C-alpha cells in the first residue's frame, strides 16, 4: 500500500515530466519501469485507467505491418500512455 507521501511524489513526477496537455491521454511517454507505481496510485485513488503500451514494433510472424503500431505488446514496450477508462 502506498503512503500519502508516495502518492504525492508519484503524481508530481507524472505531472511534471509526462503530462500531455491537449490530448486525450492523461500522461504519455512514461517509462515501463513506473508501471506498478502508476497503477497503484490510481487504484488507491479509486480511478480506473487504461494503459496503452508504446515502443519499437518488433516484427512478429503473426502481425501484419498495418496493425503492429496499434498493438504493441507489454513485453516489447519501452513506454506507455495513461487514459481514463
């Protein structure tokens, strides 16, 4: 469980470095290493969010070139975006 200070610190880091004004996403370009902190922050706040993973589209045999951009896998991702659900 996150303490209040950890929640505030997490939000401040997200807001200062990764906010995306004018877009539908709350934050973008957040490193995958912060995934657990971001999810626990929003869970503690009672807000449902959706994560979209971003990163290099590793060529996989079952993916066409047309849909690789929209379906980046978590294993291949380097960053992610946060959206309200």
